[in-house]
C-alpha cells in the first residue's frame, strides 16, 4: 500500500508535531511517522515529567520549611508513589491534547519505524518512507513531496559503562524509579545533571556530582555557574569538578562503587545508584540516511539555515541537527522549515535570540552572549548586576538568593546577553528574550515600568545598573 502526501514528518516529538500542524494550517496533506508516543522525549522522557518531579520536590521543601511563614506543619512525609502518579497524570493529559491536535489538523499518524528509501518505483528521487508498523502489519509506503526529519536524540553513555536501568541509569530510567535511593552519584554537571541533583537533594537524597569540566554548567555565564555551585553545596550536594569518571572501575552490588580521577588524585565514590547525564546523541541510525545524499557532520545531520539537507526536498530539525537541543528550538526550526518548503520566506532561527532555562531550585535562565563569549568576540562590555535580596517580592516569597546580570556593548549600548539565577527566572527570561528580538538597549528595558512588588523589578534595576543608575542597590 502506498499513500501520497505533501509532507511526511519522521518523528512525532515537539518539533515534529508542531511542524506538522503548521503544514496542515497551510492546507497541506500531512503524515507523521512515530514509533513511540506522540510528544517524544520532551513530553514522555524529558521536559514535562522531570519538571513535574521538580515541582513535587519544591513543594516538599516548602512544607518542611513552612514555619518560616508562620505556618506550623507537623508530620511532613513524602509519598513517592503519588509523586509519580501526579507526573503520569500530567503527561497523559498533555498526550491526550497532542492526539486531539492531530485529529483537528487532519494529520495522519503512522505508528511504526520509518526509513527513507532511495530512488525506486515509487519515486525517481530519495524520499519515499517505508513504515515498519508497530502492529506487525505489512509495511506501508508513504510518497511525499517533502520529508522532515525530526527523530530527536537519546541520552549519551560512556564507553564501557553498562546501563542496567536499575543501579546505573540515564534520565530515561531515572524518571521511572519506583522509590528514591538513599544516595546517588550523578555523572555530569550540565543542565540535566544539575536539575536532577537539585531535585533529588530536595527529596532528601544524598547527592554527589562528578563534572569533567572545571566548573558545573560550563555552557553558562561564569557568574551563574559560581552562584549555582554555592547554592547547590548549601543544599548538601557534593561537587567534584575537573574529575573524570573511570568506567572500568565500576562495580554494582547492593551499592554502586566507582573511581574518578582529578589528575593528581583518585576519588573512590559509593552510592546506591549512579545516573549518567553527559548530554544527548542524535537519532540518525537506521532511518535510511545511507539511501540519500544527506551529509552527516560531527554525528548530526548537516543542514542550511532553513533546515534543508543536501537533498533539497528533505529537511531536518531539532536534536538531530545539533545546535541548541531544546524543545522550543525544535518547534521554531520545524515551523521555519515548513514555511520555507512552501515558499513563505521565513526568517531563520537565531540561536542568540533563544532563551534557555534550567529548572533547578533555584532556577537559572539566559538569552544571548555570556560575558566570556562577548569578550572573546571582541566586544567591549559593560555589566549591570542586581541581587534578588534587594527585591521586596523575593523576600516576601522567601526566595532571595541569586541575581540578574545584563551584558551590553559599551560602544553601541546594544543588549548582548541577560543571565538570571533565582526565583521564577524561567518565566522572567521571556521579557529579556523579547528585548533581544527587538534589539533593545538596557535603557529601554529600564524605561519599561516594572510593577511593584514583583520579581521583574530585578531586571529593571539590573538594566539601570549597567550605567550605575540602579535605585535600590
């Protein structure tokens, strides 16, 4: 059986289904091929379930410290089964919503594994999709005018380190834990690693982080990394920087034992479980790339700024092309690709305009250049920094750690970057993101009247601080 489409999307994650909806809005006949559940990693194994667990951990800590607000709460306990039930409920509700969107857009969904075929009786060029159906039925052939590859990524592992899903896990397995461990070693102090470290520490798990770089969150602004380390250590988290895990020393039994080298000494580490969190690798195997002229570089699919591969009718987006591996980036790349293949002349996705968030407790967020990046790029920078401890709403909320940092070009006054760590900054960063899109200056941010008392005042004060004009600091 062969079915014809204007667009076939390989992968039904956030980027894939958003692209499919955009194509449907343009009146195109669209199909999605997904071997798992619609929503992909973000909905089922990443963004949503992990943030649900983080929220439960935050509430647990708030309840334990309720006396600070004059509220007496005794016998506080944690039911991790109910924590997991709530997580699954949130995921299911959103999953049902995505399925509804497919019906609304009249988008056909094929549940199976899709592979690109080369030139064949179905098409003179590569691009026909052969779908190996999950239900065991005969393969289905999809003949599209355009193909969009949105196959996502999977957690990376270390050579020689066996993931058994019980004692040694990636984030995929950790999300399904039936009970919290007493202790855990987290390999990797990047965004995912620190979110897990913060969450588990708030659940009263003893946490040790092993980071190969000389600081945690090595991609973030140096001031943010330093403050996050301080606050994570205050939670009781042990952090080893400049440490290389030695997988060959791994032993599993009642506990996990493993060694890590810091160059001048060797650390002997022991915990109930070990979580590997060292990034993600693109899902490019077994999708038929060898049947095309598509180029792969540094283990990701090579595209132009519109998502086009070397096969001009085949596009790729999201984690599978590298770059910023974020759900909202994949969504915008998907819409850009669809609009481009339909001759609408969209703007490309500028990664310097993309807000990025860390949902630890406290949160962190950024958009634009870090101070180091800006300096290395040749900018003469000026910095405005303002602490949340001088913001009334932060004190009212009982969360006054952290700050807002603004980086501007000394010569032009252009906004280069905004970095935040503190309460609710993953929501506050959107104002900074809009400022970047509009090419605003710190003066223009400061000229926007920020209501009092709100956390957003910290952004306004930091903008004034760029020129030493902050009022409350």
